[in-house]
C-alpha cells in the first residue's frame, strides 16, 4: 500500500507520522515544492522508526510526481492560508490553482488513486477536484468532518467530565465556523444520549465551541493546528487501506442526499477499499435540516467564486 502526501508542512508531516506509526502502509511519499524540505522531513521521520517501532518507508521528494507513481491513496494538504489584506477571491484563486495542478499531476502517475482533500476552503477544493478530474465521486473525499467530529467529542467529554472513550458524536455540514452542524441530538455517552447529562444551554455551548475549534487554536498558536488534522487524515487513510468499513463524516459530492444537489459537503459515509462505499442517511430534526441547508448555501457561495 503506497500513500502520497502532497505538502510537507506541519499538517502533511503529521499525516505521514501517524500513518507510518500505525504500520499499515508499505511506503509514504512526502512531496513538496520547497527544495529539500520533504527530504528533510522524511529523513527526520525515518530516524524515528526504530524508536517508534514502525517499518513503513517514508520518502521525501521535491516536485517529482514520477516518484508518486502507483499510489493507492493521495492526500492534498498544499495551499496557502488567508493572509492580512487578502480577499477571499484571491485565496480561492491561488489555492484552486494549486489543487488543480496537484490533482492532475497525481492522477497522471496514479490513475486509480483515491484522493483525500485537506486544502482550504476544503469543501470547495473537494468540489473543484470533482469538476476538473475524471475520478469517480467515490474516490474524491474531503477530510473536514472527521476533524470537526474529533473536536466535538473533545468538547463533549470536557462538558461531561468523562473519558473521551465514553463519548461519541458527529459533525455534518461545511468545514467552516458558520457551516458546521454538530449533531447534539445524536451525541451519546456510552450509548446514553448526552442530553440526559447536560442542559440544553450547555449543549449549545459545546456546539458553539466546536464550531470555532480551528479559530480558537489559531488564536492560541498563531497558526493552524496540525496534530488533530494529521490524525484525522490518518484515520481516513487507514479505513480505506485496511477496508475497515468505518463511518466518518466526509465532504462528498451529493446528488439528492440530504435534499442537496451539486456540491460537496460533510455527511456520514462508509469508507472502505473503494473509498466512499455508501452515503449514510441519518434522520435529522427540522432544525438540523435547516442548518444543513444554510450550510450548503454558504458552501455554494464559495463555490461560485471558482473559475471553472
């Protein structure tokens, strides 16, 4: 099993580390445009192998997509964050160009690849890959919901004062502060609804804290997070590589599911060896459906800024 990660920054290197430590892949290729950067990250990670007990080979390359040939799964983390004074249109234009070029280069050398998109704005970049490549939609996956759900479970465990292994919950919708739809009505503590333990006001606070999870970390760190995003990606990659049939919320192209059409947004899916094997229909309340519709409208506005 060969995995390629494009972008050797903090998120990409974190992805490579978690995938290697889990020891299910034979090779991880880390690719970056900065000369020697991926090679250095790969060497540093390989020097952890004897200490962390993994045999996965990690290779770093600079802009040489021929080294990614035969990849089963590819992860796109490349792109730039929004900078002061930069308009949303400029950010999307730059990242869209990067993601379009990267996805085409990956497919040229690995036509059967399953693509996981991490670059932001994630739902729109996932949609871009869908619109500009010939990959079937089951092989184009946006990562955001898995990360947002991990942050939701962290906030639930915090509110419940419970071990996180006791807690389960899921976030649907767009991967943005305003677009997330934490499903508080479905969240459980050891199969018991969390509403049995927490007041409505406290649950609403948990949902709001989840929505600003990324912004909270950016404020504290001065940059975007990388540990949890890397772990989220590694979970998706392992589910596919090991044909685990696990359910994760992922951004996928919808054709009527959840009453939505013609965009990529986070919904529960079963992940296995073919990528997205099934979209899972979860019953939502009227309020949750309204929030999903509102989230979709926000994603569509961002999609409309693309020049396709």
